[in-house]
C-alpha cells in the first residue's frame, strides 16, 4: 500500500448527525441552549428564512424529515429569541399602516 492510499482512508467524510424535529429539543438542552418545542422548531423551519436546511431538501426516513445537527446547532446558537414580540404590529408598520391602529 502506498502512502497516498493510506492518506485517503484517513480523510473519510464524517457521517451526518441526523435528528428529527422530535429529537431537537433534547439536543438543544445537551448543547446548553434553551429548549424549544418540536412544534416551534417545525414552525421555524417552515417560516424562518435563516433556517439552514430548506424543508424541501431535507432527508426523509419514512415520513419523518431528518436534519444534520452539525448544520443546525450554529443556527440555534446564533438565533435571537423574540419571545413575546407582537408580529401583527410589525406587519402593520411594514405595510405602511399606522402601528396605533388609528
């Protein structure tokens, strides 16, 4: 065996660390991040433009979508929580409406 063949074996790609929506809350806690419900995570995946893996390209195992945790963990680490923020008022301002409703 040549040195180049031995080097090829050492440079194997790591397998993706696949998680489902149901697994993500526990992974968040293991990473020291705030726990989010699977339903909220699914909502983020469907609506947040910063979500790193588009829903239509996510891998499927049966009927379950799975995502690579190595790509998702930085998203959750850098995500700014806006808990309690009223999105109806933001929409009114963005559409040129009066935020006071008058």
